[in-house]
C-alpha cells in the first residue's frame, strides 16, 4: 500500500521529522519547494491529512489549486500532479522524459484532469519536475 511515512493524524510533521524520514532526498524536496516559490512567489505551503489510509501529504498551491503535491515516504518521496488537457498536450510535446509522458498518457482522466506520481529517489528527475511545475503554473 502506498502511504505516507507520517500516519499520526494528531501530529503535524516537523521539518526535523521530514529530514529524518527522507534521508538523502530531503535536499531535493527543499529544492523543489524553493523552485515553486521562485516561479510563483504567492504560493502557499500546506500539510494535509488525507485520512487513516493515506496519512499526511504536503502541497504547494496557488489561490485555487495545487501546483504540486509532495508525498513523504520512507527514504524518498513522490511528486504528484494533476494536469488538464492543455497542460497534458504541452507535456506530450516537451522534452520531459518518455517515462513520465507514458505514465501521463496512461493515467485515468477525471473531471480535474490526469494525475501522475513520480518517485523521487535522487536528483535524477528534478529537471523534469521543474518543467512540469512550469507547465502547471502556465496552464
């Protein structure tokens, strides 16, 4: 089951706990967070408890919608996005990795768009994540 490393509803995760849980990927998390704020200075950070099944997740949002979800796991995290059709089309015609494009193409379409989750085990996908953030903000 794909759940947060933080499952206690009564305990909002602290930065120290996050750093300990993410081990070597904490700096990557912080760099993605900083990038969103650089590109969208009005962005708001928010921890959210999604229920006993999923635990705590972190989202960075504009006034109306989430730009990116960061989902803490044991030793790594996931970056999750929801893209509408215009953003999906832009991604499919971008330099973003084929693996991400394939996942997006295969994602189920909901009213709010297609959702994808990308495992972040190291700095490898960071450039793709930044490009996805740029597209999300633009669309």
